[in-house]
């Protein structure tokens, strides 16, 4: 029997050679079939190749003369992409490098480099269990420097202590660590874990004390704080998640009566991008604002908790406010701050209706907007995102669309919408509209040929999916200005639109700018007169409705006071959408 494996340089690998030789001497392998299987395995070319690669990698890591310059080349690549993106539309060289750095082969190479540089190929062995005398209790002593971490006491019995929260165990009555705030002093120390039992604080025994008593001890302490702890049975994983979400509501922790600690809360506004670092708690997530350099994370309501609050507030309004606003007892009948996640508090199903003159928004109010997971969407060469202009009737989105298309007709193109209304004097079929019969359009709608459609003053209007697809596939930018209720069918992973909210200025400026420009009323089918004050008021009211129901969907907004300035902003946004990585729903990126 050949008792060795040939290495790539023609020599035999000594380790595998010894293994094969020792097989004959193994008493436990009396079965010839088992012996033959192991011999074939150890003599296989595949195993030989793996051993050679392992030996070379191990040699590199032992050789001080051969060491990686850095172990985070992928992170450097991402930073370079961020720097190059704004310059892609200016420099062809930057654009070429930008697209080259996004090729999967190059990124895979850098990923493999980082794995070797970080020695990520070594096996991950479980921690060696500590043998403890059954009659003795393991104790650990941790010292932390007191800082400006939030300290508070409240009805929740969970107060932050230098970046951690404590509570009383319901069964044992002992004080235990309930939460570790990411980036706080406790988290940075790596010595305090969720579930640890607090025995002493600054040599003061806390047995029989409440969390508020422990807080008082901390507040009266200066400098170093010493904890005596009984370690928990198992340490929970405190690694930060990489989830980013776009907030769909405003949040002020100082006005939230049920947050465990107001000082530990993180306030934000609708549209902010949040880095969710922990979702371990069903009701309170830990998060940071994207781009902020703060080290400690803050508490925000989880998606489940916020959905129940919204549903509760709606129910309270429907019952004339008889239910006490914010009452956690009535939010799925659970204790304050922690509604029962097992109760399916879901709103009614969304109704599928067309928009009409009544502007029935009931089905949009039924949607519960909390958070949406997002990721950076990088531009691709020759693939342009459609630009969708949304706004109240008469606000000027169609004029902005016309100017954008006229600026570069070879690049920006607009779909000709379909309608069942009669052609008006001066109109040309195929220019303003494609005129079809109601029967034909209803048939095409039923066949799913329209990405958006609706009825206005007894006539159907709509945009066909094929016309948008033709423009996009032709390496052009499709510019749309549909009714705002069409957002639900346009905002898809297939189209990946860049949505801009066109808004009116305050009443006085709106009236002055339209009068100066001699704008014709879009509420008058003949366009023979200017806007009335009532129409200006209706435009502002409609804009507020659009912002309330759909504001969280918009990527940007333009206040259309001065049309020239508004158009320049739109042009800059169009350039940004095709040259910069922008936040988009994560499903569009995957």
C-alpha cells in the first residue's frame, strides 16, 4: 500500500503519510471496508490540495516578513465608492473606477483577503467550561468609571446604570441585569452580561433592595463604581446587527410615558435613517442615527409596539376619545410599555380601488407606517431610475416634467398617458394623450397592462407598464407625474423609482408667484382663467393630505414657489439619482 500523499511540489505530505501508516495499527478499525474508505480519503487529490493551501496560509501567518497591510479592504472599498459616487457624472475616469470596484470578482477577492488577514479560517471552538465547586458560587468583580450615562428611576423598574438597565426578577426577587446598551460603558467593558445577578454595589449589599435603591447608591457614588456580580448561566450575543431602517414617524422619548428611561431614548424624525444595533427586546430596540459618531445606542419603540400604539390611537379617535390616549392597558391588554406580541393587532385588509374625484384615502390610512428596512442602492451604468413627481393637483409637477424632458429629450422621456375622455380642440392624438374607448381601457386594466390608473370626472386615465419598460430599456430616464394614489403600484423593486414630492409654498407666496407667472387654473378644463383663492387653499389642503398619507415614501421634496429655482433643484436631484448611492428598500437591493 502506498502510505503517503503526493504534495504539489512532488514531495509527500508527512502528516497525512503518518496517518495512513497508523491505520494498520488501529485496533478499532478491524473492518476492511472502513480501512479502505479512510485510505482513499487521505490519498484523494482534493484533501491533498486543501492541506497544501492550509500549510501555505499557516506559513504566511507565522512569517513576520509576510503580513497584510490591513484586514479591512472591503470597508476601504465601500469608503472609496462613497467618495467616487458624487464625481461620477463629472469625470469619466471616476465613473470607470466606480463601476470596476463593484464587480463581483474584485469584491470576492477582497473578501477572501480579509478572511485570511483576520484569520477567519480557523475553527471556532466552544469556550472551555469552568469547573466550579458545587458548594461555591462564582463571583466576578467589575469596576467601571462613572460617566454621563443616563440614570433614572420609573415605574418600569429598569434603570440605566452606566449603559445597562436592571430589574427585579419576578421569581427570585433578586436584582439582575436586564439590558446592555450598545456602546455604553458596560458594553465596552465586555464584563457585564444580561442575566448577571447584582450582589453588591460599592461594597453595599443590595439584597432585598429595589432598582430605585440601587440607583440612589449610584447617584451618590463618585469616580469608580464597583459591582459584585453572579454570572448568568449563558451570555447573550451582544454583536451589533447591520440592519438600517427608514423611520416613518416622529418620535420624542421625553414625551413617551412608557419608555423604560426617557434619558436613554433616541429621538428622531420621519425620514431619518436609523442603525438598529439590537432587536433582542420585543418592545424596545436599540438604535443610533446613521452617520452620527455617538458611541452609545438609544432606545426606540419596536415595530410591533409602534403598530399597536397607532392602532390604539385610531381606535380611540373612532370612539370619540373615550379610551385614554397612550393607555398601555388598552393596547392589546398588557402591562405598560410591553404590549403582548402574540395578539395579532392587525388592521383591516387594504382595499383595491381606483383614485377618483372623492379622493377616498381610507385604505391608505389603514396602512401602518412604522419602519422600513433599507440599504444603499448603487447606480448601475446604463440603468436609470424613473423619476416620479408627486403632488397636489395644480402644484406644477406637469410643468416641471415638461421642462426636464425639454432640457434633454434624448435622455429624459415621458410616457404618453391613456384616457377615455374625448379629444379637446388643439390636442393631437399621441402627443398629450392616447385616446381609447372605455371598453378597451377596462379590458387592458383587467389584463394588468397598466401600472397606474384611475377615474377623474367620469373618464379613465392611466399609464401602461409597457411604455415605462420601453423607456427604461432604452437607457433613458422615464419621468412620470401620476396621481399620488398611484404610488402603491409604482413603488416596486422592478421600477425602483426616485420619488420627489412637489409642494406648494405658503398661501401668500403661492398666490403671488402664480399671479406673476400668469398661471392658468388646472381646475378649469379650458385653462382660460387664473387660480382662485379657494383653489389655492384647496391645493395647500390637498398637499397636507398627501404629506400625511404618503410623506414617508418620498426620497426628496421641492417647494415650487419660484419655478426656475424648483427646476434647478429637480435637475440636481435627477443627477443625484443616477450618480450617487441612495437609501432604498432593502428588497430593491437584494
